[in-house]
């Protein structure tokens, strides 16, 4: 049996916006089934790293492999949950229709020809959308207008859109930045369950909180350093953020 | 109104006018809905006005002006789409420039065309009472094209109008479908020029869809309702303008503006009442 390519593999990756270097010499390999947290200060390059991984930006140096191929060829195997939704909340669309959009590009490989297939959703698409909504416990919302959702509900719906595409890798950018703390725990419990079948990569500013869920933490501040969760303590956080940060110890 | 109805049974030009109004409303229902939800009214305006360049050139070289309009509209749509994708930051300046340059080209051509200048007014403000049978067939063909494109690609168009970033991630060729969407808008502009002329096109393109948006919550229903609203507004406009001998184009637009205002006020009142109702029922034990 040939070895399966890792979900994400970055080698000597560097990126700069015009003159300003954002990421330098990043090496990272995310293994199958891993739950990786990415932390770091604001403007440290976390979101840029995600955009590179998803093929929305091109690196100046280094290589990016997503399931062993260039990102634009295999990115339909990603489910992505953005920090800020890139759509307007008053768009006339129901939750079900929004989740169904996550089904686009599911048929076959993502070649030009299949992306031009005309027509409507199949039964399988409706079924997958319904299942995704069930999984995030948002099924009763299916026929609701998105403008009528609360922040936490919208977050669940966006997660459902990502899951509807039957991804192998789930990428979340600050999934809990816009919701209250009780919901934050619920979302991460959900992610822990999903991690049994999916590789998960989650960006967060809250290192103390996520370290109880993730298996490995990558700290991004222009460069990238990986730590196993047991190694995270006050001095590491201080190194990363450059000042004294109050940290709540959590022992399990 | 009675006078209009008896005239309608007698004169074929009035019957043609009504058919033209109905054909145009299909376009304003479909493309207008995309324009409203994707907030590209300014882009649609740029396309509509630069069409004069094509019409003027067609007139000068003795070709059918509608053909020239279609060619110019599609060219303008592709050019504007390309500008938006390449120079995002200066988008509004460049579209504004294209808007005026297109019109200037048109005026120059028309001024150098020998013969009467009356055509200019009907290009700018439309003349639905002069629609020929040939134009009706042309309009019907454009409608068929629009319907075909939307039936085939409604999922992709929804993805691109709703969330371009996510559509790209799902492998939807966003650039292709964005440009195709603008071409559909261009086709619709040409449809509507027959009815209200290219200056007033913008109102008929957006107002019926904006009215529909007050009441429905999906793009498909919005298109159906906007088509209906457009049909009612344009036929009523033609009927109202007949007895006092007013130009039908501006009458239709004034009617559409009034209907939008009324609808906006009503919709707001409805939402307020709904909210109060929900509040009082949640307060009750």
C-alpha cells in the first residue's frame, strides 16, 4: 500500500505583502486525524497562513501541498469556517440554501469541466445538507432567513456549510470570536467529536482555552514553532506575546 | 382607462407596446434581482449608459441599432467586469469614466449621422409605442437566452452573488460566472432600452426587484415576484400615459418610484407590527 499524502504539508514557505514580510521559512506537516491549534498575536500572519493553505494567495517562496497536490486542485476536500462571513446578512437566502452551497464542487474531481455542470441539486445534496445541519444541531433552523439568526446560530450554520461538502480537513478561523463563552465550549465539544473522523485545524487567539482540546499547537508570529499541548506554560506564552499574559491553569 | 382599453383593441401598436412591456419585465425580474442582491447598481448603470456608444456607431454605419446596442452592452459588461477584478481599488472611478466615455462616443457618432436626430431621444428615454414586430422577436430571443442561462446555472450564480470567497473555495470558476452574470445584465439592459430608454433603465432594472425583496426571502421567489411587479408597473404605465398623451417611459419610472416608496413604508410598518406582536406574545405567560 502506498503512503497516503498528509492533509497539509508546508516547506520553507515565505510570504510578503509587497515589501512587508508576513511569514518566513514556515515548515509544517499536519497529519491525518490531528487537531492542530494555530495561535499567535494579531497581525502575526495566522489568517495569511490559512489563505495560503487554501490557495487564495500564492507564496513567494516554498511549496504548499494539500493532500499531496497544489491547493487549488484539492481544496474542495476542505471545509472552511471563516471568522467574518464574507457575505451580507440581509441577503435573501435560507439556512438550507446556504448549507447547500457547500455541496458545490462535490461531484468528482474539481476540474474545469465538472465545475461547469449545469442543473440543480440532487437528492444526495439535500441529504448531505440535512445531515450536516443535524450534526451541528441546527436542523430546526433550516427554513429560517439568515438575517434572523443569532451570532451563535450563524456560526453553527457556517460549520454545517463546511461539513456539507463532506470534507476530510476542517479549517476554522477564530470560530468562537463572535459568540459568548458558553457557546464556545459547545462548539469545541462538537469539534472534538468531529475530530474522530476529520483532521481539524483551528486558529484562535485564546491559547489557554484551546490547549485542552487540541493535540498540538503551532505558534505563528512571522515564523512558526510547534508545541505539544503538554509543553504549554506561562513562559512559552510570554515568549510568544512578548509580555506578561494572565493564564488560567487547567489540569485534566 | 376605458379610452385606453378601446384603443387597445383597435391599434396594433398598443398591443405591441404591451407585449414589449411584458417581455421586458421578465428581464427586469431575473437580472434585476441579481443586481439588487449583489449591490451592483452602479455597474449596471455603467453598462446601460455606455451602450449609447454602440447604438450611435450602429446608426452611423447603417446597421440595426439594437444589434449595436447588444454588442456594446456585452463589451461594456466584460470591460467593467475585468476592471473590477483587476483594479478593485479604483473601480468606481474607472466605471464612472467608462459610463461617460461611452455616451460621448455615441453622441459624436449620432451628430455625424445625416438625417433626423429624433432617434437620440428615443434611445435616451425609450419609445415603447414604436416597437416593431421584429424588435418583439428580438426581445423574446433575449428573454429565452436569460431564462436558459439562469435555469442551467442558478446554483453557481447564487454562489457567486452570495459569497465569492467560498464559491472559489468550492471550485466554482468565479471570474467566469461573474462575467456571465454581467453579460446577462447587459442583455437585460438592451431589453429595457426599448421600453424606457437607456437613461431610465436603471430604475426599471432595480425597483421591481427591490420591491420584491421587501416581501420574499429567496432569490427564486424574488425573481418571480419582481417579474410580476415589473409587468404590472410597465403595463399600467403605458395605460396611464395614453389618455393625457404623456411619454410612456417616464410615466412608468415615476410609477415605479412611487410604488417603491409605498412598499418601503409598508414593509417597515409590517416588520414593526410583527416585532411588537412577538414581544407581546413572549411577555404573556
